[in-house]
């Protein structure tokens, strides 16, 4: 929803809901689970089983003393039903069905809690917002919900309200005050999910009409992620940007879209960061008779949107949304909790869902009520339900609502089944056991346990498929990589896996290999050629998950030693997301950046970390974008006796990492990882599939998992084998298993 933004306030990646796992009777890492599942586009786009609704879990106050209660268990502020708590809702805009549904939700929660809700809408006029706040402060209301707006004109009034004992909550407004909870739809995650959906649906290539405006906090956050995905997938060409927020945004967008279609006839995708934008675009496309040419992707959903998405021949392909009714209820519930004396987390991120046209049609959804029934996770938020609220609702004649149980965390994701179908029709290249298919693996680096495990996985897959695997490691020398590729091309191998490296020196050899009929696969190397599948660990998601975990664990404030280097595709992608989260959470202070890739990266990092600790004694967090970096940092911290001061966050995991994470008093708090053994197997399997003549997707993203020290200790994990048993989703990837492979591999 539009709201003038603070400037540097990136990624609402459910971030600030740093709900310590011990403080809530809910499953841990809930928001990251949503990130994981949703961004993999499994949660909603297919008719996957939905979470079972259940009563809200009673939230345990994070403060030492609970609010003062009457003998009946109701907070003193709500004790007299004849003297209602007064909560003011000051809104910047109210136009559109999203905001109408949001207001209806807020009023319903107020009714259930016995609260008097006062509402004012400024119709985009900041002066009117300020005046409304002044009036409510003078009236001495108990709490104010500030809905959208711009920080500069509103902050003085927010501070004045707080100084007078009035509680303040914001929705889609960044407020740099720890006493003001910020509610949002997790706009960073929304931007991530929507942009990734577009990239995957179009194999990274589309001519896009982008509909958005700047100066509104949620739109700015979503835009930040869209820029990331354009950077990652340069084939996503933004041919024109249009958009304005007006008294009739949908009609205005329709006019602008009509002009854009005339000027850019090649466009085939619309990315609209608000449903009012999307409605205008869809009407323009439909009336121009171009529905077959376009696919429209949006944010938010309402009854009207559902009707338009499910209309015959609609170009509206997908939207990423929360239910604004639920968000309005959360805003009032949060304000009431503050009035009661509860301690509320700073960041309250409502997890979004991906909703496709196919899902709506398959489930015969015609309204929001039917959508929530088909997709319970879109319903009532479980955030900020306190035990006394049930008694208060009962006093007012209401019962507790049902909420959808969120996924408990990445660790509970199950492995996807493989080899359910086999075939005896073995492709000709694999038909002669005496003439093995030869696949070359050309690696930039091989140092470290991650790469050792990756190579072991590649070799195991080669053995199972009866492939001869030839391997060369350049030890970081591009000239050696080029020479290795030249040699394998001359030898006439059947396929080459290019592992890391830089595009400029390698592309000529990749093109030469393709010209000679040699299949090429890349791992962690961007190759601008549709015939070269790119395998990666989904490094954009890794960077997102890791950065958000840091932001949530530290309520958006930490002094960070950042360990990373540029020039490596996966590290560059992860870095991009880290920069986003620093923008969104300016309290994440990067006090120093260190790092180098050497023959002994861990030892080198240890030395650099020792120096960093001396120079920046206030640092309390390490963000390491590779496990070799993390190992060096952890050793330096431990040997300096500062384990209690630091928390280390990393990428990747191996047996050695597990031992270090679970050691007594270890500062290594969490890592986001895939199993490199599985990735190595996928690389060989993909190369073999190409040799066999199979069609393979351009982008093969292995979904990562969040692994915490607590999880390892709770499950008594001491090795990768035990970890995969405890967390099956970390095991064998289901990508590119063809029936004939199952026969060859004896699966």
C-alpha cells in the first residue's frame, strides 16, 4: 500500500518480528519458513495442502512483569466496559478496496475488544494527517495508529504523543523509535516473491511495463527487490515505468497503460506493485484485446481483484498478498496490547502468500472468504494475541478466532520424492556400458570442506549413472580455467560443468564448446545463453534469509563485522541482499568489512578478525557469506575469549562447521545452507540430462534451509548425515531426475 517512505528503509522482510523463539508459544523461525516456502513458490501457486486453522497461541509477554490485571484477568485499562479505551486511526489514504477492507478489519477488532475506534483519512494530504494527530493528542486518546504517511512531518507529533503517554503504532511507516511497533505486510518479502515469480515464469527474459511510484514506504521496499532481480536477470527489460497515486489510481493507470502499449508494442509483462495499479493495467490490456500477449503480476488482493483474475482470458497471472482485513485487525490489537501494558516487538511482519490465477480457478474461488478457506494461511494473523484478550472478547460477546498454523520452520520441510517413476528406455549415449559418457568438471576453487563435499557428490552421481568424471581445479587462476576448458574441448568430452569463474574470460570457451556440440552447465556462474543451465544454491534467497535472521535476532540494531569479497557470483548475489537489509534497518551498522579468498581462507580470516576485534571493540555480530570466512571468525572470537559478546551468522554447512557450531559456548548462531553434496550430484545429473537430449530449465535453484545452533543441539546433530535425517529438505534435490536415470542409478 502506498505510503511515503523514510528514505533508507529497505526490506521489510518480515524482519522485525524478531520474536525470540522462547518468547512465543509458536513454532520457531516462522517468518523464515514463510520466506523459504513462499519464495520457492510452493506454498500457494500449486494446490498444496494448507495449514490447519487453530486458535491463536497465547503470546508470552517479553517483559518481566505482566500488565496489571483485574481479578477476572482483564487489564486494568479495559476493566470498565462503560469507559472504552479510545484508539485513533490516522490514515494517509483510504481509496481502493484494499484500504476499505483494512478499515473494516480494524473496526471488527475494535468491536470485539470493546474499543472505540476513531478514524481520520487525509486523502494524501500530509498537513491534514498532522492536524488529525494534533486533534487526537488534544483529545487524550489512549493510542494512535499512524497509517502510511511520511516520517519528517509526522515524527514530531509521534514524539509528542509518546511524551503524553499516548501509545503509537505505525502501519507501512518507518519510525525510528523502539517504542513504536511497525506493522507491515513484509514488503521486502513481497518484492522478493513477486520479482522471482516473474523471473521464473519467463526464464529471466521479458519486456516489462513497470507500474510503481516512489516516496511510499511499502512501494519503495518492493521496488528495491525488483531492482535486485533486474540486476540478477538482465533479460528482464523494463521498457517503461509508469504510475501515479491519484484520487482514482486505477483509472489513471489505465490511461497510462494504454499509452505504454502504443509506444512499446513489444511489451509482454506488467509488474504492478499495488493492486490499484494492476486493475488499471488489466482493464487497458483487456479492452485493447491484448490479453493473450500480456501477463500481469501484482501485490494485494480483494474481492474485485479475484473477479478480475478469474474472468475468462484474464491476463492477471499472479499476485502476492496478505489479507488487509487481517492487517487492520492486527493494528488495533497491537495498539490495545500497548495500552494494556504489554511489551510488543518492534517489527510485526505479516507474511504474504503467492496467489495465482490457476489456484483461484482450480479452487473455484470467487471471494476473499472463499480464498481464505482455500488458503488458511492468508487468514487471521497469530501475532499479538495475549491470554487476556480471550476473556475480553468473551465479555463483549465474541469468541477467539481461528488462525492458520504457520509452518514451523525450514527444519520441518520435507524432502521431495524422487524416482517415483522408472523407465527402461535408456538414452543412446548411455546405452553402451563399454563406452562411457565423459563429463568434465572445471572448477575455479576446490579449497575447503564445502567444495570437497561438492566434488564427492559429483563423483557419486557420476558413478551411479556410469559416467566418467574428469576434474580440474584452477586454484583461483582464470588462465588455468580457460586452459582446462580448451583441453576438454580438444578431447571432445560430452559435457562440461563450469564451476564458478568469471564470465568474460570463460564465455568464448563456453561458446566454442557449444558450437562443437559439447553440452555446458554452470554452477555459480551467470551465463547469458539460454542453452546453458545455471545451477546455484538460490543465493538471492540465501542472502535474504541470512540478512533477515540477523535483523530479527537483533531488532534491527547491531555492530557488524562483515566478511565477504566481490567478484564471485554467489557472494555478489548474497551481498546485494545484505545491502538491502542495511538500507531497511539502518541500525545494522557495518563497522568494518574484511575478507579475502586465499589458499587458506579460514586462517586468513582468523587473522583479519583478530585485527577487527582490536580496532572495533563494540562489534557484536559477524555476517560471513561463506563458511570458510565463518570458521576463521569463530576461531578468532573463541581464542580471544569473546564468545559471549558475538553472534556469528554464515552460509553453507559441513561436518566441521557442525562441530564448531555445537561446541560449548560457540558464538556461531546460525547458517543458511544447502548440502553441497546434493548440489554436486545435481550438476552431474543436469549435464547427463543434456547429453541424453532432455530439455532442462535455464535456472536450477536449490532451496536453502536455515539451520540454527539451537536446532543442532536440540536434535543432537553431530554430522551432515544426522543433519539431513533431522532436516530431510536438506537432502537429495528432486531437480532433474528423469525416469531413465532412476533405472541407471538403481533408485
